[in-house]
C-alpha cells in the first residue's frame, strides 16, 4: 500500500459504466507523481491517505466488478508528525 | 489509475486474436513514458485519459478474456485547467 | 518479494472495514522509498523484513478477502551482515 | 501494454516444465531496460513488439496455466515511422 | 519476466508458514536493485536466472497457495556471452 495526498476531485466527460459512482480523486505521491483513485471513504483535498492497488482495489471499492486498480482505503490523521 | 495523453492509433502487422477488435492507442504519461492501451471509449489524439491496469483492464475492455493489461476507461475534459 | 525496514506503526482515523485488524506498519525500502504493509508477524521498528505484494499479500494476511496489496511475510535476522 | 524491441532468443540450461515450449525472447524497452517474454507470434530480432504483462500474459501464451508474466502479443510494422 | 543474478541464500528468523519450504534467494537485477525469490530450481550464487512475478509466481513455486510474488523459473547458461 502507498501513501498519497489528495489534491482534488476529477471530473470526466466520458467514462465506462463499470467504474461505478464513487468519487474519483487525483492523488500526489511522496515523490510528486500523480495517480487517480476511487474514493469510498470521503477524503478531502489535503488529506493524507493509504491506497490499495491491483485486484484488492476492486474489492475495496465495494464490489469485485468495479473497474479500478487503485482505491483509497484509509485516512492518516497527521502524516507529517507520524513520519519522524 | 493513471493519467495519459493519447498520441496516435497503433497499427500492427500481426497480433493475437485474443486482443479483440478494439482500437489500440499509444499513450504518453505525464513524465513522457510511452505505453499502449485498448480503447473502448473512442479517445482522440490529444485527449487526456484515465487508464486502468492489471486484471481490471480486461473487464474494462468488455470481456474478461480480452488480452490486455491497460485499457482507457475515461476522458478528462481539460486536464491542464483541472491540475491547479 | 522485497526487502524493507520497519519504521513505525501507522494510526489511521478512518479506514475500510475490509482491512481487518492486523497492525499496519510503515516501511522504508533499500532506496528510501516508503510503503505501507499489514503485519501478521509482529515486526518491530528497525527490523528488516520480507514483504509479499499483489494477490498473494491477501492470502499472507490470513484471509483472501483482506484488503491489502503488501504484507510482511518474514523477519530477516541481520540484513547488514547477510548482505556481503 | 508496453513497446519493446526483440534482441535475441534466450537459451536456458534448466527451466520449469510449466513454462511450456514457446520460444523465449530477450527484449529491450524504449529506455533500454531488458526483460524476457514468451513469444507465441514468432517475432524476429529487430522487430518492435507489443507485450502483455500480469495474468493476461498467461492467457496470451495460449493456456492460463503457462508460467509467464510477459508475453509478446503483436508486431508493429514500423515503430519509428509511427512514432511521429 | 526479468533477469537477475543470484547473490546468496536468505535466512529468516520468523516467517509465515504459507511460504513453504523452498530455499529463499536474494537476487540482484541488471541495474543493481535487490529482490527476493523462492527457488524451486536450485540456482547457486553467481547464476543468472529468469524470474516470474505476480500470480504466476505462486504456480511456479509448485502450488497456487504458496505465498510468493517472485519465483526463479530458469537458469541461463551464460548471460554475458548471450547479451551481445
């Protein structure tokens, strides 16, 4: 699992039905790389979150049929103060 | 899921039947790295898209038997203006 | 499988039920990159551990339904002295 | 899926039976990194090919039981002239 | 699949039963990065080997229930002389 910070919600003009109706969030990793995840938790911009990848991401989204390879699975209270 | 920009369609002289009949697109990532995805959505060159990898890519292509590890799953309206 | 050193336990304010009740550890890889794993073994900060990723991580956590993509699967007695 | 150029066939002195009897090819990626794939298509040294990774690689090799994580799935006619 | 050179066997003070009883080898990749694999073949330090990752690694270890994400699947006779 990886640590990311939520930057903003993503709005798409066209998407596959199988992605479901969870919010889609843009994330930034510790090294600045961007990725995109489904969010069943309700994380807000600025929150530090844990993400789950691969097949477990589908289960984490609430349904093994959901189309995703990255899902937010938890919010960390305060990453900076923990990272010491 | 990752963010890529569509560069062009890919024409292959020989390919496995199991890849099906969806268009194949060459994508460029935010850091310039190239990859190749099936496109069930109809993205055009220049479009910014979301891609799904791993086993979910097969489902995203419309059939769990399709041979792919990367499938375009959505088009982002305007990545530059969102990325602020 | 990869080699990581345990840095500390991670406390989350909100997480998916499916992650279960195993401790969550923050790990640092040989190149300094951070990741997060479930810990069914009881590794302590400073321990060098082996991690299993992908679908096997779920089985390693004791239940194929557990939400994880990285699980600690063993403790190495003394990595520095082995790495010669 | 990724783009690779075939460099040569690989000869192994010992290998698991489950890898089957397809030719094994050494590939070089766009950034020079090397990898190894099963080849059900018959690509020749110098050919640019598309590879499929992860679980779909096993199906691409013709049998879900084949031991592989990377399989050549198509030949690109002329990568240099397409990459414009 | 990737090319690695075996460096040494790994001794663990504590490990999950599900990893089974195959030897565990530390490997070095072409770029020097280290990883750890199960070895059903009996590769010796200095041998160049092919590794299989992801779910196929479990099958390669002889049993889909084995806990691993990387398994040695073959020995290359002489990598240096082939790599020309």
